[in-house]
C-alpha cells in the first residue's frame, strides 16, 4: 500500500468528492494542508480576506453546484470567524466543509497560542464537528464528513486538524477509494396514497414548495405534478425559483414580509396545503392560528424532526422531495386523475393575481424601491443568478423580484447575516466558470450590509471574478428603523453623514473595481446596462448604487390577514 503525508491523502479525498476550488486563508497551523494542495494539484484556491468570507463563498459555491463547498482556515480566530458562515449554512441546509488547523496536540490544554476548542464551539451550528486525533483516521474522517454533509437534510461539518497530526505519514491508496454512499430517503407508499386522497378531495388545494424542492433538484417533478393535477403552486422564500413565476399555476408567496398580496389571499382561501421541503418559518406563517386555520396540512420533509415542530400536520411524510413528488405523480397516474383538478380554483387564483398586486411603476424622486425591482425584472433574463441577503431589500425582493429557475435566486433565509452577498456571489461565479462561464451573477445589497465583508471585493478583483452589484441605498439601517416604529423611536439607525455617507463608488474604486451612482429612476436601466458590460470588460465586480427614499417601509404585519400596505394599490 502506498504511503503519503496525511494531508495529501485528504487532498485526494477532496478531489474525489468533487471539490475543484476551495476558499481560505493560510496560517501556520494549517500549512501542511496547503503544502499538500500545492504538491497534489487539482484544487484551485482563492485567498480570502476574512474567514467568514470563505464560508459564505463555499456556501454560494455549494448552492450553485449542488456539491459540498470547502472553506479553510488556520487555528484560533480563523475557526471562530467561521461560525457565522457555519450557522448560515446550517439554517439554510447547505452542505459545506470547514477545515481548521489546530495547535500541537500536546499543548491544547496549556493555553497555547491560537489554541481554542473549535469543535465544541462549532457543534451547535454544524451537523458534525470533529478533531483528527490520529493521522491514519484522516481520510476516513473526511469521507464521513462529506457523507454527513450530504445526507438527509444537508448541512455544514467541521474538521479540526492539530498541526503535528497533519505532518504525519500514513498508508493510503486513493486509487482504490471512493465516496461513501448516501442513504436515499424514500417515501412510505401508503402515506403517499393518503396524501393523494387528501389532495384529490380538496376543493381549493395548494402545493407549497420550500427550499427542499430546490436542494433535491425536484423542480421538474414539481411542475409535472402540478400540471398533471392542475393544482396551483406557492413557494417559500427559500423555494423561490422552484417554479417559473410566470406559470399559470404560480400562486405567489405567503408571508408577513416576503409575500405577494395575492399569495396571502390564496393561502387564506385554500382548504388543503401540500407542503414539500418547507419548514414553516415564522416570517412565512405569521400568527399560527391564522395561518393554520382549519386547513388540511400535509407536510413532507427529509428530516423527521421537522414534522410537527411548528404545528401538527394532518399527515406527515418523511421523504426526499424528488422521490416523493415522483411517487405522488405515479400514484395519480395510476388512478387516471390527470386534468381533473379544480378548474374553478385555478381560475380564482388567476383573478387574485390580476387584482391583488403592488405598484412598481413609480417615476418620482427619491427613487422608490419597487421601481428598482421593476427595472431588474426587465433587464435580466430568466437564467441570471441572483444573490441577496437581509434587510428591507430582501423583503422588497421577495415581494417584487421574479424568479424563473431553481438555484437562480439565492438568499440567506433564516440566519440573515449582513455582508453575505459579495462572498456568496464569488462562490456562485466560481461554481459556474467551468460549466456556464458566460452566466451572469448579480448581487443585490443594502448600503449597510455592503460594508460588512466589502474586503472580499479584493478577492474578486485578484482572481478575475466578475459580477454586478445593485445597491439600494437609503443611508439607514432600514429594517431596524422600520422595526422601531412600534417603539415610537428612530434611534441610532441613521448612518447618513456628509453628502452621501460612505462613498461606495470610491470604495469600489479603491479595490480596483468600478461603480456608478443613480438618483433618477429614468437612469436605472442605463446604469445596469453599463454595469453588465463593464463587468465583462474588466472581469471584476461593478456597482450600481441607487439612492432610494430614506424612510420607506415594506408591507408587513403580524399575520397573513393583517399585512399593512404603505403604498396605494395600482
């Protein structure tokens, strides 16, 4: 059997698991791994400016490729800097692998330099956190890490490696090794038949597609089932893109923030909900007594502990989303139920979509945010890849921006870390460069969150990673200002100073990138067109900074029947 450095074995494992790019920052305790990456080749590496940025890059890469993204850091603060990214991936079911270096094993109890128990710190925000204590176990620990990250409800894992262990020689032959198999979670067929009974008995059914449909690559099955049964489909924020929003059966989004008026109305009128890969987040449901009502709920999820966590469904089914939708479609075909869905209900959905809308065609200054999304919808095609994070712009985006394809609308839904967009966009673009090099990537950001990880612009500039950034700048902590209204205060949320506050165009230029500021709604489209061309010409990020009204509010409320509108209906 061949003998090799333990970290060279790890590199061979990474490559066989589909990793062709990693995001990280070298440090003394992780240098054996970097030496192995240089010697073995086959993995491109981007040197980040902050380890949190590395985890978000791995996150964006994973959401796009469907594989396990890799972030690398050294000991001590490198690992603690990764915690936010691990939490984000855990919350949104994204499989990433964080690899950290560690101090010498014999010194871990002696308060050695940059020695911290990162395994215990990471355990609450990972599916598995482990330290390699014996070098011979390294390839098998990494194999298991990939298996756990991909199994069931996907999520992050962390492997910590003491530097002395990393320097050992082990016996390992990569030519006779392979990834561990991942167990397939199949639905129990009697429960599939019962779900079909409930769906066919309904007069006003809805299918609710969550992020699990996107993760399982089940969008084709979702559409085929909906069309066969003629049942309208809603999506959650994480499920956005699971069905083309121009499809006749699309029934919008329900929620107390990211929602459409017709989406909430459709949910309130429906009598049965088939929820697939959705976790019933509080911003989706609002008050549970209103959302739950007397509707029949069927909850399908790959993670057993999700079923009944928020409220007890009438029927729970543990299954992979794709396999469930296929099984349900097969069962429906076996009964010959094609085209027999409730036509009057589908017609009613069309009426709601036509009448319960929100205005977007504002031509006033300061610019109103919905106008920005009108321009985005008109400027970009259905195959554009979008990333966006947390703030009023996430809510406006959920309400106004259209999505047409799975994985094309990526949002950090539950954790909501500021600064996610720039590193995530880098990860998305790197995942596409081999398979779809001409694909456009667009990050939609706020003025505050932009500066949280703005230093990662240097990574995009250094490694020629182009994308467009569209900033909605109200010179406020806009979402927190809005949340402060019930407290009757506007305290410490205004970040305006001088003429524009931070000069974000100059910040872009400082990183070797370009930007343009827009004040007039009539100038938005020209600025976007310029940015798209400039990104291609320079192979770097380009910013369109749009100055919007400073104290605008998004529609929101405590329950889906009590969402307050701040603009008159069109």
